[in-house]
């Protein structure tokens, strides 16, 4: 389920004009990972927190949380609403 959501979230950010800038995988940390995206001067980070099992979208120069959701809460319109925080 989280692998499918990872693909959907990635595709959603790419569709919003973001490009992948960096990726960090941490399999020893409950499978956690993050991806940094850039669009012009705007940067966002998508995080999978494997220990607490939620997705975090961060933005800003000092990485602050824009949205936090559990996988079960990211279906239908909620997925698009989560990604819309990247543009705020």
C-alpha cells in the first residue's frame, strides 16, 4: 500500500511541475525515506516515516511541516488535498 502511495505522491508532485532533486533511503530506520523536489525557487520534501507510519510533506527554507497523513487517510480527494499543500 505505501509503495503504491509513494508512486502516486511522486507522480502528483511531478505533475505539479516539481522535479526530483535528491532521494535518501533509510532501510535500517523502519524503511523510512525522503525525496526532495524543486520547482523554480520552491522546494518541498516528501517523507515516509516508517516508524510512525505516516507521510509528511515539508517546505520552506528551514523545512517545516506542511501536511502529515497516514496512508489510510490518503485516498481519493485527500491525496490531491495533501499534495496541494506543496503549492501553499
